[in-house]
DNA sequence: TGCACGATCTCG
DNA sequence: GAGATCGTGCAT
């Protein structure tokens, strides 16, 4: 079991979103205890032309990190109370990210952020060398389902219906 | 400087 | 079905 490097995250967001299923999200707390979570659900957001992606609004202070190399953490506050955990993917100047929607029995991006005690300080954290949060490798999952992404009706028919949500199939 | 809204969840 | 709750982007 070893930590995924930035090389892994440099792949396309659709590829990373699929491959992250079944991998291990590791959270090291302030008291040095460590909790490991199985990643069960992800969503891919694909660049400026993807109207559901925050980067579709262009390069701003908030989306800046998405323009960096894959492997950085992108967190943001939604509805004034939930921190969404995303991983930046792709190469420099190619703003893509993968939203972590589910870990272990915890399904729902808001609950994931709460469970992991995410906050603004995680913005821009590099998962390759962070001592608080990273992802460890596991065999690629071959059994998963796809579905449309959640909560993006504003993006228009072309984008809101894309099956870019990936759900680990746990019926062995 | 102000305002409307959102990659959500919980409760009733 | 509505409220909680606040940073962001865009209008003023």
C-alpha cells in the first residue's frame, strides 16, 4: 500500500474519477491518529467548457488551484455550511477536478466534508506530501456504475446529463 | 457596496 | 417542503 503520486492525478479527470473508486482515502488527525476510508463515489468536472465545473466561470481566486498540476486539494464552502472535498487532476492550465461524494458508509459530499473535518486551510494542500490527507493505492475497480452528476441543473441539458458520476458496485 | 444563489443535509 | 448560513461572482 503506497501513496498515490502527482503522476496519478495528472491523468484526465474521468480516468482519475473511475480509478479512485476502491482506493483508500487517509486522514491523519491533529492527535496523530489515522483513519482510512474506502472511496465509494466520485464525480468528474472537466474544464472551462463544462458548464457544471466552477472553472467555467474562468480563472478566479477560488478556482485558481484547479489550474495547477493534479494532486492538489480543492475545497470550497457550499450553502454556507458544507465543505466539498475535490482533488485537482490533469496538467497545468487544464482546470479539472474530481469531487469525492462518498467514503465507506458515508454517502453525500456534504457529509464527507464534515466527517473529514475539512475547512479552508486544506485549499491547495498537495496530496503527494501532505501529512494530513492523502490517498493510498489499491487495485483498480472494474465493477462500478455511472450516473448523472448531482445538483447541477443550472448547467444546461448538454452538461447536466453527462454520466460523469461514478459509484462503486459493492455487490460482489 | 449590495444581492442572489449554490457540486447540501436535516428535520418535520 | 423549508430553513440553516456565508463566500463568491456579478450587478449597481
